[in-house]
C-alpha cells in the first residue's frame, strides 16, 4: 500500500488513543515533509453514516484515489505546478501502517512548495489512451499517454499554468469514455472525452466550465466506456437518459459532512465551456468537497458495493458503505454522512471498491503473495 499524505495531523494514541494533537510546524515544513509509504493491504474497520468519530489512522490525505499495482509498474506523479515525475513502485520503501513513511522529496525531485495532486500507474504506454487534466480554474485538456513514456529525473512539463492556477486532477481515459466535472458551487458538466481537444504537453487547454466569481473546480471523474455502453441504450432522441433510480450514480459530498447519490440519468450530455447544471443545492457557506462516479461494483441486489472514506480537518476518519447513502434529486441537500465539530469541514474523501479488497484478500490466502495498494 502506497500512502502519500500531509503529516500535519497524527494520532498520538494509536487506535483508541487519547485523541489528536496538532504538530506545531510551519506550512513550508509541512510541504517539505510530504511523505510516501508502501504497506501491505489491510482491512479497515467499518463506520456508519452520521458518526462523529471512528478510530483509525488520523491523517490528512491530499490525493484521493485508490490503485492496486505491482512492484515494477511505472507510476506517474503529477504536481500542482503542472510538472510530471516518474518512479517505479518498488523504489518506495515498504513499512507498517503506523509509520510516517519516507519523505517524497527523497524519491522525486520536487521544488520548494510543490505538492503531488494525482498519481497514475501505467502498465503500458499505448496510442489509444489519454490523460485528461483539469485545473482549479476550470481549464481542461487531454494528452496522449505516449508523451509521458520517457520522463527525466527532474520531471517534465505536463500542462502550462497561469499564475494562480493549479493542476488538480489527472485521469486516464479513452475517446469512448465520459468525464464528469463539478464546481465547488455544485454545478456539473457531463461530457464525452472525444469532445476534449487532444493537445501537446506545453499547452494550457480549453475552458471546461464557466465559473462564477469565487468558484473553483471541486472534482473530476471518468466513466469507463464499458459502463457507458449500458447507458447509451437508455438515451432518447434528445440526448437525455431515460429517468430511473438505478446506477451508476454521482456521489456528492459537501464540506459540511452531507452527501447524496444522484442517478446519471438526471444529467444530460453537454459540451464544454458551459455554466453546467445544478447538481447540489447548498446551505449558507457550504461548498462541494468531492464528487465520485459510483456503481462500478454492484452486489447481487443491484446496489453499490463500494465504500467511501471521509477525513475531517481535525483528523477524524469515517468509512461508509455507499449503499447506505440515499438517492435523491439534483436539488436536494443530502443526508448527514459525518457529524463534525464546530466549524469543522471535510478535508478529503476517497472511494474504494470492496470487490477489489475481497479479491485481494482471497488471492493473499491462496498464494501468500501481496500486491501493493496505493491509497492517496
């Protein structure tokens, strides 16, 4: 398991300890001490919806993705400054779950204040695969995966950024996939990846969403072509999906700890450079923390078999079954997923599949060999 995190918050008492303490370090020291670690896959304890505290490793995770990779897989690290680095998974030292890990700057040639925002494991560099990139200010582009087959140790440019903008999300896609984007104000655009221009590395990209003053992008996720084929059968002559409550769904999580699922049939395909449709209605001073496409892994009853892990600013961790989150309309506020302390907010959210976890455990028992799991 490769875990990259900000070490600002740590559990001083272990599981069921005396609580959380905040280390007194400057922001620059926190950035310099960004850690990476590789550990064996373990089963986390379960949490329930609307719990205030769940014991667990209290860390603020800055990257929200889960990967199962082998030791010799090439791993691409994308930073907020638009630079991409490359490293083999085996170069990250293996350690225990409670260990702080190795400072990432010892593995990658990061500059002062540079932070990793996305990690992409690549088994093979092929022509028909792309990397779609989205910045905080709403600029998007896709680049052929072959452009990143050879990366020098100091990194190469992945996207051109203007002052004040950051590269926040990078996902692997093909032209047959769909991409879902959401802003912090709850606006959503659902578009086909073939509508995104394929550009070179040293370019800025095009406008993905017209953001209002003070608004920024909150999340981006890709819907694979295999899942899209079933959706295309439900599209009418106007390009709208027929209404229904079945998956896949968009899972919305707000900073106040609320969340909901909305069927993709409630959204229509649109072009880029639009205002977007309402996906979430907020209370005062609330914003969107994350959006995930769920419904990839289904149980026998047709419900989602995935889990969501929420981390608050104070370091409290809660793990919830996606099936326990209610399905609501686009204009609904959602239900309480995590009760937060006064003025507390959701810092990060990560989506994991229980099917992947179960298959990994079965393989471990049969062969006694463990793969690496990246939780970022």
